[in-house]
């Protein structure tokens, strides 16, 4: 498949809610394959289709140690989230060179269409849960830094701009 280019922040696609996937087709499976190749090339734990300019509610997540265990999701939605939070340093290839510690529920139950086009409900815990929530945010037009205070968000974006200019 193909490693795709990630859109640079503040591309408008990154701030627009993605469209639902009507059915899992060979075209959707090909997009997932490109997304996995792109995620592996970063390297990262997940990728949402909007990050590569595809405005569909598609995401992939692979937090396994050996890799090759990517979960392909269409139209993912959180059904339940734990009260207990977990802090994790998050980043995005759309805004390279910066990161921030974000607190998210440590476990979530997510419903999605899997790669066979079947509705699946799955529990994700730890890093898997963090990554799934991060991707679902992307599909809703949100970035990880939207979880920061306005001042911290402004400082992070300014730092990213400085990093970009230095390249």
C-alpha cells in the first residue's frame, strides 16, 4: 500500500467532523491499509483518516509491542468510559515537534464497524484506550491540545510554529 502525507495544522479538514462510512468496501479497506502504513512510518499508535485528508470516520489503532495487531474501525463511538483517568503524553503528526500530557479515561467501550463490516463492541484499556479516544477526537474535528487550557494551547501552538520555522 502507500504511506500518505499527514495534513499540516491548521488544515480545515482537521477541524471538520468526518462523515459516516455507509459500508465497509474494498475501497475502505484500501484506505485502512494506507493508514496502517502511514501509522507505522511515523511511528505512532493510531491514525484517523482525516489526518491524511480523507474526511471519513475511519481510524486504526495498534498499541501492541510487536505491531501487526491494528484494529480497523469505521464510525467508532465511545459507549462507556471509566471514571479513573490516565495521563499520557500525546502528539500528532499534523503538528510535529510538540506534545502535551493529556488526562483521559483509562478504559473505554467502543462500538464500531470492523474490517468485515460487522458492528463490534470492544473494551480498550491503558494505551489502547488513550489512542482510541485520540482518534475519535480527530474524527470529531478535535485535536489533543483542545483538552488543554486556552493559555497552554496557545503556547503549544506557538512552540509548534517555532519548530516548523526552524526546519
